[in-house]
């Protein structure tokens, strides 16, 4: 995992739940590319088709609330999201995403400070986010050591395989 991410952003609102991130009607889909094509369609049907690969989703408060389905994080990853920056996250969604290798960064006030289409430079190690268009820098919460280890390994499963010397199945 890169500790520095530069990407265009899409901004969504507060209380974006897992059913908006990945609606339940798509749960039977197993193809990762198709899963990604339905990401955030509960917010706007066109988001996945126009999302810039390697982009950053910015949200307000309580992103990932609702059910505990891992599909929400899986859909974001397969849509091409490099990171999600929000004012706060639902706790179970937060753990699911980190365990799957998707960086989630808490940054107070960011939901109203950034606009869709802007380019962000996110430094995960330093806990800063810079908006290229304005030069404004925001201080974010730094990730804990264990979360960083999980992300650097690409997720909890690759970390455990490495730790216990198991080969990919």
C-alpha cells in the first residue's frame, strides 16, 4: 500500500449506509468487476461509471452505517477507490474496510470543505490531506500501527498468511 495517495474525488453526504454503497439486490453477484459497477448506486446510479480509478471518496458523518455487509467495502475496492476520507465511520464498516485493505481516514469537517472533482493529495503516514486546487491542508487522524500493518500487507488475510508462512490458496 502506498502511504501517499493522489486522486480525484467524489463527495457524498452524511449517513451513507451500506445499502447505498452496495444495495442488497446485488448481493448474489460474485464477479468483482460487476460488483464494483454497482458501487454507490444507492446514492447516484452513475457514480461507478464515471468514478476515476484511484480516486478518493469523501463523505460527511457516519459513512458505512447500516448492515455489516462486507460487500460495501468490496464494492468500493472494485470500483477503484484508493481511500475513503470522512468525518466519521460506522465502526463495523471501518474494521471490514481496513481488514480488506481499503484505507479509511477520519478528517473532521472534510465533508463540507471539499468538492467533487477536486484532486486530493492524502498522506496517510503524516495524517494530512491537501486540496491541489486551493493548496489548503487538512489534518486528519493518523491510523494506528496495527491498521497500518494490515493495509501495508493488502488486508488481514495476506498479513496472516505472511505471518504464519502460508501460501496463497
